[in-house]
């Protein structure tokens, strides 16, 4: 997700293998909606029912994420932000997951005309979701403050991660010239963006490293035995976002800064971890 969102009303679509949606199941969805609504300026709409709420978050009328109710007996690790990856056929993709050494942990789930989902885990245990779109492709606003920016895979065994995700999604892993994290690329994604919602991407990224338009996420190190997906949201001011999150009951897990971004890792009041990122521009 390297594009700047277009003002076009054209629906944003996602080729197979591209992360397309983020969601956090929470014990108290209403409280989570209050927290993230104030932190990111989200408007919240319940498209589910009172007993089974499904809260769509939007900015300027465009969907950015969802909050749902965590099922009874949810994972011992507690709430988390989940990343959905677009596929053409959920059943075939689930079979590819198991053939490559991963697990199907739930589903498929039928979401009516909007699509079908499946819960999975890679061989190291990192959880992710598959999404076969019907009428609903996924997030319609990305990379602007308050919206989803990237999902990064943190893995202790990076060779295993590369082999698995290449087999399932056809991902390419590239070491960028500036280092820091390994790019996850879907070949042709930049061309898709240029032909749909971001016609100016090539001109805007004229000075970017080759292949940057195809980047859909990152592979990053993790402590021994760990593997997980971390969701990052863009913010206009990291320090202001951290201060607001703290006032709302979040825990600051760490702050960092690199050549391009100021980052903070946070844990929301119910336990879901996420990252906020302020883009600084390209600095020498």
C-alpha cells in the first residue's frame, strides 16, 4: 500500500495476494470504538446486530477498518489487529495454506454478498485472514492520517516465512537499498494502482527505489519463537497521537525514528497491539 489515495470515487480493489482489510475483535466493541474513534477521528457504523455487532470505521465517508466482538473462548493472547489478504477463491487458498505447512483455524465464513473469509495461521503460528471479495473489496482509504498504512510480518524464522508466503501468495521478498526491513511485494500491484485509483503513482514515485510501487508490507525480525502480524496506522503527528492514546488508557510499548518515519508501538485498553507512524518525507 504505497499509493496516495485518489480523490476519485472509483472503488479501490485488491489483486490476489494484496492485504485488503484490517479488523480487531474485542471483548467490548463499543469501548474499542470509543477509543479508536477519538484517537483516529473515525466515524463508526454498526452493520451487524445488537447481539453480534460489526462496526465499520470510516473517514470522510470511506471505510478504513472494522471492530467486531471477540468470540467466547478467544485466543489466550487476547485481542489483536487482524490482517486480511485478498484471494480469488478462499477454499483453494486454504488448501494452499495447509499444503505449505500452515493451518486453517476457522471457516470458511460466508459474509453474504460481501464475500467469504477464512482464518489461518502460518507454520510459525502468525495468524492472518483470507478474503474472497464479493461486493466488498476492502479498505477504501489508506495511507492518510487515521487510516491503515501497512501490515508487517514479524518472524523469528525468516526463511520459513519467505518459503510459506511465496508458496501461498506468490510474494517476492526484496532487500531495499536503505535497509531496515524487507519488502513484501506483489508483482504488478503498482500497475494495478496506476490503472485504477492512483493514476499518478509513477510520477509521484519517480525518485523511489525500483519496485516500491509493488510493496504491500514488510518482513521484520522477531524474538526467537515469535511470529505475528503487526498493523500500522498513519498519523499526522506521532507525539500527539501517543499523548492522546495515553489519555484514553493505552500503553506505550516503545518509540522509534528512522529516515522516513516516527513510530510508536501501542497497546489499546483491551490489549490489542498496533503501531502509529508519522511520515517524515524522504530525508538524506
